[in-house]
């Protein structure tokens, strides 16, 4: 099973709640107040971390194609966790978008490779 899991669940009034979980340690980054907005002509859901020791994390979800979504979690300029193939799932009578990955990228290292 992949190490990281992302979950995004719709709350009331069009707001969303997200989590990124490290499956090995059980540690979570919580995004309790994500909102839907239009950016570059496309709808995205985004929000900031409310986890006290991890305040610089940011979550975004966008629809890739019918029934498939991409979630990204970034930490300031340091880390990027991409969940490229997230799917709609029903658990506990609640619909969520869920994805898994092992891929954590160092953002500064990516910039150096591109230069």
C-alpha cells in the first residue's frame, strides 16, 4: 500500500475538509476549511493547513477528467506531494475523493533540475 493518502470530503454549504495521512506513522495534516473557487477557467478546491506544527501546508484538488481528480499538497517551497489519480469513493455513507501515492518531491530540487 502506498505511504500517503489524501482525502477530501464535502461539508455543509459547499465547504470541504481534507486530510493527508502518512500511513506508516499515522501522522496527519488537516485542512478543515477548504473552499471551491474558479481559477484559470477551472474549478478547484483549496485550503490551508490547520495542523499547529505544520502551518505552511496547502492543499488543492482539481478535476482531471470524468471521475478522476488530482490532489496536491505543498509545504511552502520545500515539499510537493502529488496524488495524480484520485477517485470518488463512498465510505460511511459519505462521498469523498481519495488518492494514494509514495511520491514526495523536493520543490527546490525540481527547480534546480529545470534550470
